[in-house]
């Protein structure tokens, strides 16, 4: 099997000792994916997990190092789906990870309702702009803007897929916090943990991690802040640990 095509490269997921196929011409994973895969609760020994808006499969790969459960990724863009499939095969994880090329809105009817212990999602962050503003690169536009799915779509589908008492975790922008909570509660997902991520001490938060429980009781915990860069513009010890597995 040819693992690389065209301008693709193999990058390291250092803390996990895994490799991932990436390309400069499509959307590469960011720190957000690392943070989501570290933040979410996962059952260690077994379980059924699903990741929506999987892109090149980075969150399923990260999660594979934290759980022995089975992990499904869903991606609508064929090129990214294909890259994810090859990355999974390269890492010899086909027995636990598999990808679906399709629209996440179709997944409850295709996969079943309430079948998953954990649902993760790193969705497009921004409402679809005018045609003049949207990125000319189709892969980047779909990854960043709500072209194929809205925030409400992703939360509704997550609620449909997760079992009662199961966990749903998102990474998003703080500006959408009220939208996220409103939609989660509308679809019987009770927010239980929130963590804000700050680029530097003294700056405004630019990333939000949130985990909810299906039919959970109201009891929200605001976790300590995560600071990405120190005053020397180097990763803080916690972020280095997340990325590289060292202090």
C-alpha cells in the first residue's frame, strides 16, 4: 500500500509515538485537536467512541493511546478521509480504529441511536461567510466554516449517538459558549466540565473545552485555566507534556 500521495508527508504525534499523514494543501491538525483528545473522559479498557468532523483522523489517533476501546471517525471530505484511513493502517490500528466517509447528520440512522459511550467533535468554528470572504481552498473552507454542518447539527447528532450517561466533548471558541450551552441543553446534554485555554497569561481566552453528559444533573465545574505560551513565547510545561510527553 502506498502510504503517501502527492505533497503529503508523515508527521510525528510525539507523545503517542504515532505517525499521521498530512498535506500543506489541506487542513492540518492544530493544538485544538490535541487539547480535545486529552481533555475528554475516556474509558481505559473498553468502550465505543466516535469522533465527528475527524479530518485526517488526528483525534481518533490521539484517543487510541488513551483507551483500548473501539474508535470510529466520521469525515465528509473524501481526501481527508482517505488520508485518515492510510494513517490508521500505517500505525497498524485497523483492529480498533475505522473511518466512515459520510455526512455526520446521517450517522444516527446509519449507526444507531445511543450506541456510543463517548462522542468527540472539533467542528467548524465559524458561520458561513459570503462567497467573497470564504477561503478559496475548499478543504480549508469546509474545515473552518459551517458549510456542511452547523454547530446545532453537531450537538444534535452527538446527543443522538451517545448513550444515556455517556460523555460528549467539544473544542470550540469562547464566543460560541452560550450557543453551545443552549444547544446542548436543548438536546439533553448537560454541561459538566469547562476549561478555557489562553494563548498567554493576561490575554483573553481563545479556545474552549467543554464536556457534557447525556441526561446528566446540573453541576458545572470550571477547571483551572490552560496557558499555552510562557513569557518567553515557549510552550508551558503542561502544553509540552501534552504535545511531547515530557516536562
